[in-house]
C-alpha cells in the first residue's frame, strides 16, 4: 500500500469517526427528548384520568338529584 493510499484511507477513517461522534451526540439528545416526551405523556394521562373521575362524580351527583 502506497503512502498516498494510506493517507486517503486515514482521512476516510477520520471522517467516519467524526460522523460516529456526531451520531452519538444526536442519539443522546434524542434519548433525552424522548424521555421528556414520555414524562409529558404520562402527566397528560394522569390529568385525563383525574378529569374522568371528576366527570363521573358530577354525573353521579346529577343522577342523585333525579332520584
């Protein structure tokens, strides 16, 4: 293998390593974002359940007035 070929290969490896570093950083960022979205989704689910309970209680209250 000639020195020129080796230099080209070295440059390609450096580019590959930089690309992998960038992808790793992007992956970490996306993991954090996903975690935040899951947390928000969980909070929204809890809110919906609480609203359902309140609506059910109000319906029961209205039904008790009709009796």
